[in-house]
C-alpha cells in the first residue's frame, strides 16, 4: 500500500468552530496538541488529551465509537481513581469525521469539553447539535489524518 505523507500542518486560522461554544485558550492548545498526536496514530484514531498530555488513545477499530470507548478506557486504566478528574475538561481529536453523534456523546459523557475533527459527514449538523446541547466546543479542520 502506498500513502501520501501527511506533511501539512494546520493552524487555528484554517479551522472552523462549528459549535456555539468557543474553545478557551487552554482548550485550543490541547486541541492543537491532540490533533498533532492524532496524525501519528493508525486510523480510526481517537486521542484524548488535557494540559498538553495524552490521556488515552483508541485506534485501529472498524467503529469510531469503539475507538472513543477504548481511548476513555485507556485513560481510566492508566489513571485509576484520578481518571474522572483528569477526563473532566479534556479534549478529543478524531482523525476523520464522526459519522454519527454517538462517539462525541460518549466523550462528552466522560467529561470532554472540546472536540476537533475534520467534519464532512452528511450528519455533521447532528454531531454539532450534540455538542451544542452539552455546551461543548466542536472544531472542524476540513482535513483528515487518515493513516493506514
């Protein structure tokens, strides 16, 4: 298999905040960090991060929802009793669009407060609505990091 290298680096100005909620400065830093980490993870990649550190990664699944669950479980397994506090206010990066709102909802239920993803699904309005209902920021890059 041949794949074109993912060499393009995005910046905030090329991204769109699709939700009513705007990411805080701290959330932006974590979103950009998680997006960079996500670039190096096999697809269906989900990266959960906070305070410039990766909390959990889920990847290589047929289902993006399963990758979200794995990332949350990895964060919980590694952090034990501290996991709930660490996941509160965390951010989520997805290497490709969320085809349904269930993945973001699971991350929101675990405590995530901002999500970055390429967008481009015909169900983007439903995904953004889940974020809006929870007061969570949704950033769309319009470019995916699908690594095989």
